[in-house]
C-alpha cells in the first residue's frame, strides 16, 4: 500500500469526528471514451441526493423510452450531465458539464470533461482550476494512450490530487487481479511522469462500478480485497489547493477594475444607507486575490508593464459593503492604497520584495488546443492575468512523446501536443515560474484574428535561472 493511500485511508477512518472542511472543493473527471465519466458523475449526484425530483423523473422517462436499465425503473445516470442534444444522441460527452452539489460535509463544483482526443482541450479547461481530478479507466481495457495523455496534462498543471477510478469492475467479476494489474500500470506511468512523487500531488487508485454504485458513495462488500475509502469519502476529506498553498505563496492581486464613484453611488447603495459624501474621494482597486494574503498596513508593490515598480501601503480592504483587516485567496475584494498612484486594469499588486524583474522573454510549456498548428514566427496574443499583450513565437524547441514521456525535437505543435516554446512579448510582464506560482505562472495564447484560444501555457524559468528548480515536462 502506498503512503498516499495509507494517509487517505487514515483520514477517512475518522469521518465522524473529523472537523468539517470550510472550503469549496472543485474536482473534474477525465478519461477515455466510454469509460463511464458521466455515469459516475450521475451516480455521485444521485446517491448524494443532489438531484431534484422533477429532474429525476424527466431522466427516468427518457431512460424508459430508450429501454435503458433492464430492471423496471432503471435510469441512465449519464443523462444527468449530458445536456446537449448531440451528446444524448451519441451517448458521449462533448463539452465540459459543470454541476454543483453538497453533502453534509462539503460543497462541490464538478466538471465532467469529454474523453475524445479532439476534446482534450476541454479536459485542460476543466482541470486547470480543479483541486482534484478523477481519471476513469475501463477495467476491461486498462491504461490507454488517452489515459497517458490525461495524466501528462495533470502533471503539467500541478493538480494537487489525482484519483484514478478503475470503473466497470463489475464487468470483470470484481477481480482483484485485474484491479492490481491496472493499479501497477497506473503507478508505473505516474512514476515515469513524476506524478505523486514530486511533493506537489498525490495519487490514489480506487475500484468502482459507476452503474451499480460500488465504492462511489459507500464502500462495497463486493470488493472485500479493497480496504481503502470510497470515492466520495476521499473527495470530502482532501484539502483544497488554496488550503495547501495559502501559506506558501506571496500575495498577488491582478487589478480588474478601478472603483472611483466620486459621490455618484447607485440608487440601491444610497437606499442601503451609504453616505454619498463619504465616497466623494473614494478610490479602490477591485479584483480577485490569486495567491497569498494581505493585511491592512502591508507594504505592496504595484507592477505596470513598461514602468518601474512603485511601492505603497494598503490602508483599506473592502468586501461586500464592509471593511476587512485581512483577506486571502481566492477572495474578491477592493484594495485602498496610501498613495494616489496611476493604477489600471492589467496591473498587478504584489507583496513588496517578492517579485522578480518583469521580462519580455517568455519560456513556456504549452498545451496546444487548436487545429491550427503553432509555427515559429507566428504572431499571437498572450493573456496573463488581466492583461493581454502581443507576442511573437521565436522558437518551438520540442514536444512530449506520450510513449516515452521524453521531449523530442520539434519545430511546430499540432492539436493536443504538449511542448516547449519561447515567445517574445511586446511589453514586459511579471512572469513567475508555474512550478511555484500556479495562478500567476499560467497564461493563454490567443489567435489575434478570431479571438479563439490556441493554447494553455505555463511559465518556465529562463535557461540558466535556478537550474535546480527548472520545470521540465
């Protein structure tokens, strides 16, 4: 039994006395086609009683019309998440389906991602903000190329918790040998990738039957050889990424909006009792804290591309009509500063003394999401935080071979490729290594002509900088 598995089992053994998690937990599902992702999500929603009666009746009627289930009253649980007509007609997931539910212990946002290779970009979208990702594997098929691709993406994105659910265990007669063989293959791939052994993420493998509910919400008696927790038990007890990183990351705050009412308050604000004159000289900068925390009295640095950093002090933090002494990620707040600086959308407010010099040279790892290939010399847009700048692709140095997990030489990137590229930015940005700054180290590559997203990018250190900490795919 692995150390990660043992710790998770220990955590779930004390569920009755464990304190309730105070954070919202985001997780996504991934896997190959027909591995049962939507059915698993439907089972979680159904068995956690998160489905309204009228919705359940509608799904039951549709299931009956299609002759699903065999048993009277059987329902197709995948219909609870596959909402597009094309999805229901083909029995597949095409777009990311977001669902919200809660148990007695926690609130969840889940993203059901498609399994087709052509929709890998949707998996990147769903996993990029997830605290955990559940990767499904069909017990009859084992580890496939798409499984390897998804695990590569999760390692690249530094997803905190990876749970591999070996689904359809009922179709192999609940065979322990089949499960152990797949578990060994998964851990071999994870070891090759560095997943679960880099101190960043943990890995757990669980046998489940999404159709019958074995080890999904409750532990199953039909797998006596498995002494680990059920899937929902794991999700209820894992710490969220914000909890893990709150004390490790310095304060970062991309400015989204400058609030300057000059006494012109909205009628509902006046009706609520706010004093117009008190806001005559009010100036605050609104946005979401992406990393760390900030207190009134903290010294901060304002970063504006093309200008020297400016240092000031936080004199106020406003949140939902009240003042706070302290705020932390991922809260959305308005900051008031001691000095009247020229601060605009796209600027970044950071803890003083924690930011490196802005750079126009962007060394990156890219998940290429577009059918249009990436070529050297191509002009693109880079969206970093709340700022978008023009950029030129200087070099494409290699791409990941999913068979060997080695970076092979390449001069272009195609759809679903994961590779390295160097971009030259039109304006210097405060770039930070994604390995140490998951949010401020991420960016998007956008087509300047049609505005479509071309790639999800992760910032790497410049060659020669912190050689022992360089992030390699």
